[in-house]
């Protein structure tokens, strides 16, 4: 009986962990700014590197997402934003309360 209960608990724990996605894993991928007059995209890799493309120019940098804050450095400039990320949306709000909404590409 104890063996069956142990197996059931391990199986439930594995399902719970696999169902939960961390913000760090959710941000990985390509994103496009919603309702922007020009095309602007961001791409976050699992290794902490990022690419930002605006006006047809791509710059590379690094990022870190921790405790709801995105810190990224692109072309020597570091910015911090509050980050809310789901499977389909990324919302970044800076310290002046300006928000940019991205959708997964």
C-alpha cells in the first residue's frame, strides 16, 4: 500500500512541476510589439542573450528575468522593467510607468 501511495505522490508531483512554467522559460522566444507604428521585435534566448530589432537594425545584448523584473543590457545601456509574462503576452513597464506590450511571434 505504501509503495502505491509513494508512486502516486511522485506522479502527481511530476505532473504539477511539468504543468508550471517559470517566467524565465516563458520569456524565451520571439516577441513583437503590439499596435506599434513600426515593426519592433525582441528575441530572448535560454542562455541569457537577447536581440532587439527596430528600424530594420538588430542589436544584441543580455538579459536577466528575476522576481518579476527584467534587466537587459543592449549596446551598453541597461534598463530595468517590471515584467509580466505569459505564454502569449509580455508586458514591460518602466520606472516612469510606461508600458510596452508584446505578443508572441
